C-alpha cells in the first residue's frame, strides 16, 4: 500500500453520492461517496475521492476555494483516496 500527503485548493464542486447496497455482500450497507478536484501547490490537478465519515465531513464543511491538507493513498483508478483531511 502507498501513502501520500497533499496540500492544495479545492477547485471543483464537491460531488456527493449516497449508495444503499442491495446484494448479499452489501445488504443494508450504506455508503456515502464524495469527489472533487484539488489543485496542488505545483499547479497539478488531482481527483480526490472519499467514503463514509470522510465523505460526510467533506460535504458538510468544505467549499470551493478552501485550502486542505490530505493524507491518503493512490487507488487503482489513479484517484487519491482520503484517509484524513484537515481544513487549513
């Protein structure tokens, strides 16, 4: 597993989705998902994704233009998956 630390500015709308599992593996399981774009200090843009409690926090507390510190990892899709996020 990899780990990354990022500092950047939120540059896109915070997209929030909510999924309720319906198959036997996810029966009655609720998953919230958040996605947004982050512009890093070196001007690169990365896609960010977060799940459940992290997604709920991001949707409720973050807005476009705010600076954040993210601890996460790069998933198989090349997105940064949030483990911890701090508003700075």
